[in-house]
C-alpha cells in the first residue's frame, strides 16, 4: 500500500472516529456554556447508543430507513435522559458533578439491564442488519485518494460537521446564543436583564443530552453495529476532554475532536503496520487524556471555563 | 432517649436513609417494569449474602476495597476537593504492589509491607498530581482526576504488557507467596472465602482517617481549608500545601485498597479492559457516609452487600445483576439532589419539630 493511500485511510478513519466525539463535545458545549457541568456525557452517549441500536433492531423491516428511525429515537431518549440531571442541578441545586456521576452509573446499569430483558438474557443486542452505509457524496468519492479521505463517509459525519456550523451560528449570532452565554458567565446579570436563567439552562441541558445521544447512536449504528456494555467505553470522557481542549468553543471542540479522532485512527494504523515495536499502543491510548491535562496545566495554551460553571443559580444572590 | 430520637430526625441521618429507600424503590420499579418480583429479588439478595459462610466471607472481601476508596473520596471532600480519581489511584496501587510482589525477593515480614507501601505511595502520588495541578495551576481536580483515571488504566496495562505478562497471556504471573496477605485460618473458617488482612487494615485506615482529621493540627488545617480557603490563608495556613496533602492522603487510601485487592484476593493482575469500579462506588460510599469514618464503613457495608448479593438476585429471581447499578445510581442521585429528599421529607420534618 502506497503512502498516499495510507494518508487517505488515516483521514477517512479520523473522520469516522471523530464523529461521535464531535456530537458529544457539542452537547457538552451547550450545557457547560449555560453554566451546568456535564460529566454525564458518557452516560448520555450510552443512552443514545442503546436506544439507537434497539429501535433500529425493531425497525429492521423498514430497510434503509431503520437506522434513521433509531437515530431519531436516540435524540429523544438523550433529551429525556438528561432531564434528571437538569432537574437535580438546576431546580434542586444539587452538586452537578455528583449528579453527573450518578447519571453515568445509571446509564451503564440500566441499558445493560434492559438489553438483557429485551434480548433474553444476552448482554448485547444482536448484530444489526440495517445500519448506516457510507455515502459517496455527489460522486466525489470516486476522486483518487481525496475521495476516500473526505467524501466516503457515514451520513452522521456530515450531520456532525453541519451541526458545528449551526452551533457556532446559534451561539454567536442568535438571541438564544447570547442568553445562553450570559447565563453561563453571569447569571445574576442575565436575570436582571429579564432572562429566565432556569429555562435557558434547562434547554441547554436537554440539547446537550440530545447531541450526546446522537454521538452514542453514531457509534452503535456505524462502527459497532450493535450495543453492548463497552460500545461507548469512555468516549464521553474524551468528548469532555475535547470540549475543554477546544476551550468551550464550537470550532475548537471540532478541532480537538478531530485530533482525538486521529489518535484513535492511529491505533488501527499502528496495529496494521506493526509499529507497536516502536510505540507501545497504550501510549497512544493515553494521549488524549495526558494532552488534556497538559492543556489544563497551561503547557499547551490556557483554557478558560465559563465563569458560572458548576454554580447553581439562586434567585437574588450576588 | 430524647437524644436518640434526635439522631433519627437529624438531616445528616435522615437524608441518606431516605435516599437508600428511594434507591431501592427505584430498583423495585425497574424490576416490576421488567416483569420481575422485587420482593423475591431483594430477599434472594439477602439470602445470598447471609445464606452461608462462604458467601458471607466473600461479602466482607467485597466491602474491604469500598472502605478504602470511600475514605479516599471522603478525605478529599473534607478539604473541599472532589476526588473522582479514586479509581485511578486504586489502579496505581494495584500495579505498584503487583510489580514489587513479582520482582522483589524478600522474607514475608518485609515483602508484604513493602508491597503495601509501594501501593500506598503510587496511589498517593497519583492523587498528588491532581493536587499539585489544582494548587499551582488552578486546574479543577474533577477534570484532572477523570483524565488520570484513564491514564492509569492504560499506564498499568503498559507496565503489565511490557514487564509482567508472559507473551500471549492476559494476566501477570502470580506474585511471590511472601507478598500474600491472605489469612489462611480465617479463610478456612469461612469455607475458603478469600479473606485477608486488608479488611483489618481498612478498619485501621478508618480510625486513622478519624484521628488525622479530628485530633491533629494537620487535620484541623485540612478541614479549615476545606471550609473556607480564604479565611484559612488569612489565618496563616498554607492553602496550596494543604490541597496537595489532601489529595495525597486520599490517594494513599485508594492505593492501599488496590494493593490489598492484589495481595489478598487475586495475587495477580489481569490486563484491564475496563475500570474496576471500586473508585466510582467509593464516591457513593463517601456521600452516603456523610464523609465521616463511621459513615464510610457503614456505606461500604451497604454497597458491598448490594454488589455481592446481586448475583443471588439473578439466581433467585432472574433479575440481571446490572439492576443493582441502577439502585446505586439512584442512591447517589438522591443524595446529590438532597433537595428532592428534603422536599419529600418536608411534612415529616416539620411535624416532628412540633412534637418536640
């Protein structure tokens, strides 16, 4: 295999692996920009992966439509699943980190529990026959090298890239985005200006759940073709890392997600070309996490979180 | 008598108890929805744990690491820090003790303690990294500890693959017998349940936790910093040093837990494909226990019984073991959102106040 082909494969795989991270990181962005910590991204992704896989399974008779129905169901399930986090941290002013931890736990337990009930005791769904297939966008996929790299991707990847643009627009060009950011930076000022802090935060957390679930569903409906306890396996935490790495900005999150996607694509490459003799595979696994720590420590550029992140808002407080 | 009554209506007591009840109820609802009999399930859970000596002994084994990780999380909590990293510190404790257990040759009275020390140090250092970053770089410990958990997972796998695991195997060779902390006679008493000195060590750790926090100057400073860092600084305390210390000591507890698990129970370490989970359960244990030594031990007993008994629930009532994760998650959730619990309790608390 020639060098250009390797690069082409690497870019292709990077996009495949980044897609779920982009969705989830964008999800985290909405929640955290509104001031609600969301370490439950992992759990929300699990909920999405589970719902996506199960609904697609039951919709298999619909053929190519089935994964789309599963995907849509996952979006709904994600929003629904994020509701307890929103209620606890916004209405009942709970510790947002603890509430997130609880939700991660709940997702991991509940989805496998339900899977076992639905699939007669099996810990995973049967392999789905109808998952997303790759699109050859406008026939551009036929271009040598470049086509395979950029234009032969799952539809979810295109949706993810589109959502980055939409999120950027919503956040910086719409009244809702302005409210969202103000609520995350200075809720009291926002309140004084007549913004309903709670409502904005609720909306943000629900969007967050929906997006993270899209990320989870993407994994189940493209790369793994089923749901099991390790379908998501920590990608929610990488997405959280990508969000921080990307400095809570949609384009930054995109770049970080792509970067972490490369790390994941490299794993495959390193194994295929037997480079493990030079770089232990575990170090490639560790890379995203160590980089995040270095970024946070200011070694690779400082990252500043929204000012009111993690603080419940008390009406009338200073 | 009046005093005893007061304990039962105290919020610090009522909230966890109600959270546990709500958690069990949530589990019951999930079971009913899945077509299972919750009463039979909970009954089988208890049967499993208390049914015979072997299972009872194994439950104690299950409780032990939870005491350690619970103490780890609780200690950091006391100083206003949130240690989500007990998981990673636990893993570091495991790998360090396995490493010393395999590579070093010593008589047992030196070898086992050295392994424990290595585990404690590794866990402590892992915690101290997060403490250092918090103190001198202002990085929130929640994020660093999450990242350190995953780093620990892959780092330990690297050490295993590179040095300790024979080619083609999935686990290290056994540690030398001189590093075992199993208790032969006690195990025999409990039908070969894997009981070990770690349980005693965990209880000692709980006592140390109490003394350190409430009877020493260090403990006073740690609590003061947790209570109000600005006032503590004004009073001449070194806030940064205390933050690092708190994470270090918390890490030592978790690291010891990992070491005991290896030295007392498995005697080897397998390549990890996922987190062992004790660190996360430790968060629940600390929360339920109100971050006190006694509370942590009680919380660990509760979660040990639930997690070990889960397989009985599966056997007796056909309920998948994962259900118990739902119960634990709900308990954490209700403790975190104690606003909800208080909301439910409102009529009860106000009524009791009238009676008194």
